[in-house]
C-alpha cells in the first residue's frame, strides 16, 4: 500500500510539473502572433497541408501575413516559433549557441540523433565548439584546391551516363544521377574512399537509397506529435524500420573509417609528413589542447553527418540549378558561353577558373534562393531573446523557415521569379546579410560551404558544357521539403549533346 502511495505521488508530481509548464507556455506564447484556429487536440497543425508544394505555399503566405514570425502549435504541448524575416532571424542567429536538449519530447533535430549522433549538425555548447575547432582545418583553402581534379573525374562519369541516356531522346530523372555523383565526390574528397557508386548496380540498402528513406520517415515523424516521444516511437513499426536504416548507414560510415585507419597504419606517409589530407584524416588525428582525440563514436557521428550533408544537400542544389537552367534556356546559354570563354578550348575547369564564373555563380545562388536546399533549420534558445518587441524565453524552440525567408514578399521583389541578376555583385552587396541563408549564418554556418559551392560550379559547368537541357512537359517537378529539398516524383529533363 505504501508503495502504491509513493507511485501515485510521483505520477501526480510529474503531471503537475508538466501541467504548470503547459500553462506557463500558453500564457507566454498566446501573446505572440499566431493563427486563431487553435485546437486543444492538434494545436494549429491541422491547418498545415503537409510536406509538399502546398506546405511550401502555406509558409510563404504566413510570411506575407505575419511578415516577421508566428507561432505554430504541434499538438497542445509543443509551440514552435517560425521565423521568416531577416530582422527576426538575425536575433536568433547572432545569439549564443543553442541550448542543450532536455525535453521529454524530441525536437526536430533530436529525431535525427539516432542517425547522425551528436555531430556538428546536432551537437551544442562546448561539445559543438570543440568539434568545430578540431574540424575547421579540413576545409582550409590549400586542401580545397586539390579537390577540383576529383570534381572533374567524377563529373566525367556523370557525363558518360548522361550521354547514354541522351541518345534515346527520352527524358530521364536527373536527381539520382547527380546524387550518386555527389556521393562519389564526398567519399573520394573527404574520406579518400573509392566506392564505384556511380557505376555499380544499386540495391535496396545502398547508402543513397537508405538516406532517402530516412529523410522521408523523419519528415513524416515531424508532423506527428504522438511520435515525438522517442519511447513511443521505438515501439512502432516505423520506428523500428527507421532504427534499422540508421544501422545500415552506420555500417557504411564504420567501413569508411576502418579502411582509412588501416591505410594510415600501413603507410604513414599518406599523411604527407603530418599535413592533413582530408576530412577523415582530420578526425583520426585531431587533438585538443589537452591532447585528447575524438572517440570512435564521435568520429562515426561526424562521418555520418558529413556523408549526408556533404553529398545530399549539394546534390539537391545542383539538381535544382540544372532544372532552373533547363526551364530558362536564355540563362542556360549565357552560362554555356561563360564556360566556353573561361575554358578557352580546355576540357576541364581548374582552381583558378572558379572565380571567373560570375554568371554561373549568380544562377546557382538564385536557384538556392528559389529552391532552398535545406528548407528549415531549428534552434532551441539558450537565453531569452527579444524579437520585434516580444520576449521568447530561454528554452523556446524556433524554426528558421529558410524557404519562406527566401520568398517573403516583404523582403524580395517578385520572389517566385528566377532572376539571377539579383546576385550580381553590385546588387548582392546591398542585401541584408540575413535575407539569403543557403548555408545558414553566424557561428553555426555550414563549415563546408566553400567545398559545396566549388563542387556545384564544376559539376554544373561540366553538364552545361556537354548538354543542352530542356524540361519534359509531361512531368512536373513537385518539391518535397523533407530534411533537404527533394522532388516528389523526380526532376525529368531531356539532354541534347552539344558535340
């Protein structure tokens, strides 16, 4: 009997604790701009159309209506502040590092922890700062220069595959080809690993297929508050499959790590007399001020993170840029002429050529604006933050709606039009630094953004150098905003060989 009383007392205490927290949240967040159709069962989530084109339009209309931000309730217990204006985003991006996650309900990034661990994308505080400091040397200018040859070599394999498809005069889905090219590049550049992923047959458990499935499942979970509890999710069939796919991704990462570790042990000269060669070498040899290196789990977390971020986001950016150029042949021809002028009869771009591709770079940036490779990023405030006169308390979850920011009609003229001239250097210098965030901003900006931009320039140039792209009118490229911007049914193009 005494034990029963103790259990009842504990249950009452826990319920009371979260009831008080809920009442406090309602008092604070009910004062913020929000839609009036709140439900005590679904919050305001019942009005959201889903992760699709309609959902993207919904967020843009929210930016038009509220201008700076508004509150969305994921069920009755989880308020998230959606930001979509430079003036509101600035306050969060410039604030201190995000707060460690301690809630009994998983946040958006918490839901990815089983997959990516506490790598740079998810880690917070001192753990994030240490990893960022140790990994920054892997993206030094001198290291990035040597990767241009790999971009060209992997690009040549992509071109050969496209040539075969172009001979049929049929359209084909561009994304799988670009995705494997990007995976080949990140494996070779960052991990010194040759996978032959562009030439071997795919299986259901190939890495690129697994990552796509993981993202789709994560996107589905984001919109189901009853799955926010990791305990509940672990008992569902979807949760079990998600964990299985994460284990498959982990095995790939572990194989890459072990292969490189053995190579370094067998031939220490691969380190170029102590000079870092690539990202994985940095992970394996990094030491902090106390002489401590990264643990095996920490290394795997970073490999998982960069295998995903280093290929999937870039593949999305390249695919949507080529789609935009296929849709706008006048810009495609300007890119082609610029490439030909820079190459001057050569086949491959060199490091010194990349800075000369001014119009090509403008087209890439406009596509990153229009299609937002990463549609949303999330933060949990470490301290109180004042936005447009409203105080968000420490611990608040905020979501930077990058797609909506990039289409906010209060920020951009003709936001849905593809106009590369926006990013002419003379125009870009007048932009607010927080209105265009393809790689986030502030201290937690993308560590590999220069790597990604260089890869996109070389790969896109190689494709346009060899093919004239056009859209297939029988297919509509519907966007799918999961972790990265994908397409619901593919991005189909026709490719006509230029020579």
